C-alpha cells in the first residue's frame, strides 16, 4: 500500500504565497493600465489619419485590424486578472476569515472587472471596421465613441488599481491588529 501525507501549509508559507499572488495581480493591473493608455494613443493616431486622409486605404484597414487585436488582448488580460483575483479570494477565504468590509471590497473589485469585460467597445470596433469601407463620417463618429469609452476604461482601471492597493493595505492592517 502507498501512504500519502498531506500537509496544510503553515501560516508563513501561506502568507508568502498570498503575498506573491497579490504582487502579481498588482503588476498585472499596472500593466493593463499601461496597455490601455497605449491603445488610447493608437486610437488617437487612427483618428488623425482618418481626418487627414479622406480616402481610406489598405494601411488604414490594417491599422484597424491591429487596433482590434490590441483590444482583444486587453480584454483577455482583464479576464486573466479577474481569474487571478478570484483564486486569491478563494485562497484567502479558505485559510483566513476576512472581515465583511474586506470581503465587500474584494467583491466590488470583481464587479469592476466584470463591468470592464462587458464593454460595448468590441461591437464599436466591428462597426468601425464596416464603416471604414463605406462611410467615413460614420467611422469618425464610432471612433469618437470608442475614444470616450477608452477614457472610461483608463479611469476604471486606475480606480481598480487604487481599490486593490487600498484593500491590501487594510488587509495588512487587519492582520497586524
């Protein structure tokens, strides 16, 4: 017969593991904010090009496809972050009892990320791609809507990062007390 031993991680091991996950999530949030700003810059450049050139060419379509890929990657990264935070929350709940206030803030953080994932921007990008071939005025209008939404994405990511840092600070304070 084979005997297997299972050991529960001690507090120190658990704390180190959670701390590592927290740092990873925070770095991911900062990276997402940077990517979002880069995406916004690309949107601005595209808008300038569309206003400057009355006739769209192959390069404009290629740029738009690149923009769509950037956006998809951004959404994929947000989803990965959401999953990381869910794992972290589960792990903390399994081993530590969090105060209701911290639990509520973690839920709020999850909701913020869910809202970011439900964005209408992908639909706007698809419309923009269709309109690029036909109607430049409509293209510029969609691009403008997308830019406004992107500004909101930046703000939401920034707010999420601040909430996450605040949550970690309160959690550490709670642990000390």
